C-alpha cells in the first residue's frame, strides 16, 4: 500500500489489494454507495457485531524514498506519498481481522467482524456518509487503529468537529484589456477570503479555519469565468462548526453581490468531534500492557533520530515505554470518524509505526512508514486490536458495560448528522492529480503475493 500512495477517492490499487486479501480469507465484500474505493468486508454470523474502520489514503506531494533521512529524495517528484502512515493503518486492520476470523472459526465463537476500509480521510470525507446512510446500523462497538509514535489509547473527546465546503463563483469571461465586459469569478473568491479574514476576530477562540483557491483561472489576460475557494471549518463541537458555516455563507453571498457573480455551494463532508468510550479504552489498555512496546534495534533508533533531526522536531528517538490510560485532551485536528463515535461505543488504538514527534503531512513523515519501524509497530497494533476484539466477542458482560458507560457519556446529546441529507460524495475528487502521477508511479508499485500463515 505504501508503494501505491493513492490520494483520497483514487485508492483503486489499495482497494483491489484489500478486496483480494480479504476475499481469499472468506470475507464477504459489499459495495458502499458513492465510494468506489471503499472496502466493506464482513465475516461471521450472529451477535455481537464488532466493526473496525480505518483509512488508507496518502498525502499530496508527500513522496519520499523509504529510509532516506538525510535529504529529500521523492520516489516520484511532486507525487503523493504516505507522509502520515495510513498504509500501516490498513495493515493493522486486515492483520487483526484475519487473526480474529481464524479464532472465531477454530473455537466456534459467534459474532460478526465488519471492516470498513475508508477512502479520503485527508479530505475528512467518507465516514459521515457511512453513518448517515446506515452502514453502521446493527454494529455493537467499533475500533479505529491509527498510526502514531507510541502504543496508547485514551478516553473522552479527542478531536474537533469539521465541515468541508467549496464555494464556486460563476462570472463572465472577457479579454483582460476589456475587463468591463466581464464578471471576474476570481475576484469573488478573493473577496470571500478577505471577508472571512475580517470575520476571524469575531469567531470563538477555539475555532480554526483554512482555505485554498482550487480553481482561479488560466492566464492573466483571460478574466476567470469560474473560481472555487475550498474551506475547512473546525471547532470543538457541532454547534461551533455550524456557527462558522452560517457566518461564512453570509460572507460568500456578500462576495458574490460585490462582484456581480453567482454562487454555488458544495458541502463535501461534515463530521462530529471524535470521542472514545472509557470501557473500550480500558479494554484496549489492558491489551496494550499485555503486548508491550516493540523492541527496537540500534539501526531503527538511529533512523528515528535522523528523521527527527531533518524534520526539525525534538530528537527523542523511539518510544520504549508504555503510556498509562488517561483522559484525552481535545486537539484541533479532525478525523472523519467522529459520527461513529457518537453512535456506538468506540475505542481508538494508536500504534508506533512512525517516528515520535514527526509532523504529519511533511515529507519526513513518509521516511519510516515502509521500514522495520513500521513493520514492528504495525504488528504490535494488530495484536492489540485482535485481542481487544476477542475480548468483546467472548465476554458479553464487557460489551454490555461498554454500552452502559457509552450511554452515560453521551446523555443529553442528541446525535444528528452534520452532513446534509441529500449530499452525495465527490467520486472524482483528486482524479486529475492522481492521473498526473499514477503512470509515473506504476513502475514502483509492489504486487507481491500475500499469504497469511
């Protein structure tokens, strides 16, 4: 998967690999409407239904040769790369699922494993659709493995809510020497950006927002007929994000009025803040303590220090000690799994398949994600996930406790999707970018036969 390095909604090689591996192990594969690269794999019968969901997309412009930590050396110049490590997420999910499937068979244990391979996490995209459209109905509990620099878990609200919105201004083109015949769509996008910057002093201090102009014209002497500015809005909760979105709607309409353009709005996705259940965290923590941290060798320790040095982060090396279970501190990052966390008891596993402290989305975060650091960290994560799933399959009282504490944790909060009910996913998102690089990347793709023993 590291070699494919496919960005959101274009993960076709990754999808095909996961489908092949899981089908060979007897999992039923079903489509998810609107997401051609999503993987929904099911095995087993009866109750409980335990879900695992995780992402496998790469980061634009994140290409870097594995293990090269003293200079920039992309596999393909400008191409995407796994500059976070979502390739290891998929490996943890699949490895654990196959181990648990074999245990269910060998010991005649009732229950269903339900896997969700999730496209486009970097665009905060897919899982709100999965929840809204009913794919998590009947699920009793869910786990989310995610790459990090340590083997750990936590409970409580962990990340921000988010909305991803595109504002497209439609004008009229003309020659740049005769602009009075035109209505400049790019001016609409720029004035929206300026207007939103003015609004920043009035939004809550907790709020975060950022934007890019994704379509702004072709050349200076052709007045742009169409322009799109893409915003992310983040805040601590659903209401905060909605307040930002409603304020931005007014700004966008004002920008269209000022420039004489028309406006269309596209909410690509919108999700709740992530949170984790205390009982699920206790289950995960007990298995973390059973599995323990990987044993790093001197070469791995040296690579980590070199990655940290070139990444300009504290040179602390690899983590060797386990962290105690603790309540999460909500950070301003987001993940599209939040809606799941408010509908079923949820546990997250952070596993040490990357270098501690490294900045995700920077090319240095791709250096270690196809090395023995990633292999050892992924194996540890798979063991913790598999053991935690087995605990729920074999201990009904534990699952009931998770459901009880989950109900107590969310008491007073009514879950309603942030995502508009008629919104459809953007299946062609990132297609042009991936088409630009895929033919150059193909000669580096790895297509080895995968066997589980």
